[in-house]
């Protein structure tokens, strides 16, 4: 069966510090991978998605970047965090688009920038 | 593009009642719809999905209804239980995005009183 791992679960970082959040998927190959951010009391905002190694699509221009160094690994990064980067970050994967599978989400990372 | 809205930010029901959560979408080309449940501090969990070639689909205690004419879908939860308390999101996809991305609504918080 497929599983998705996301870590860390919580993170408190000072303004201006770097960020690296990692997400890995097991039990499948060539998944579509996604990073979402959820502000408190709000919906899900798509940040990045990837349909293959080295292929990254950015939905919202901002202080963050994403990379996919391996088929089942997706990394969210920032060189210098802003206060506005605080939020709940969710990684998700989906299978081949033609099969129309919905996303499976990770457990999320609560990021607080202080 | 696609925008997805929900009619109510919060829905309060009594235990045992039936709950109905609504969602409207804007793109008539959208043809794949999903409902997610998100408990506090966790990632969204898949509940049920429906394709546009169906008007109704049933799961365990849940039913999704799709009205393509008015671009509206609903989630019905039968005999609502305290464990159903969560935020519910509808999500929409279609050929315009190659099914590679989902557009999420803002969410409805369901509060179940004993």
C-alpha cells in the first residue's frame, strides 16, 4: 500500500532563517506531488506541484521554492523565512491523472515564524 | 480558471441529525469532484468522489450529489456523530488542468453537539 511521510510535524523558525520541509511517498512510482499551505481558518492554497523528477510548477509567486531530486521525494525550501510564511504545510500525492485518483495528504507541518 | 465556494462557513447540528454541506463551482468543464474531511491539526482525508457521468454516489453514511446544470454538489452525512466534527472541503478537477491539480473550496466547519 502507498504511504506518504512528511516531517517535521512542527517547526518554529526565526525570521530570516532557511527552511527545508521534506515529503516522501512509498509504494508507488511516478506520483504527482504537491505542496499546499493552509493559513489558520482558511482553505488550501496550492504552492507547487510536480509531475516528474526535476519538473516543478509554481502556482503562487512567493518566498518559497520546491525541488524534486528523486521520484518520490519532494522538498519545500526557503532561503529566508518571512513572518507571512507561517502556516500549515501539506504535502500530497496522486496517481496517474488519467485514472483520476484524488490526492492523499500527509499529516502536515505546522510552521511558526517568529 | 476555476473557483470553488461553499455556502456556509459553519454548520451546527445535533447528534443523530442528517447534515448537508454544499459546494458550488464555476467551471462547467470540471468533471471530477471530491470531498475531504480535515480534523484539527491533521491533513485532509478523502471521503468520497464522483465523476460528472454520475448524479449521485453513496458511501458509508455519506452521499454526494452532483448537479451539473447549476454547478453544485453536496455532501450528505446520515446520522451525524460527534466524530464527524471537522472541516469539510470540496475539491474540483477537470480536463483544463489535465487532472493534475485540484481546486479546493474554503471549507465548512461541521460542529456536532451531543
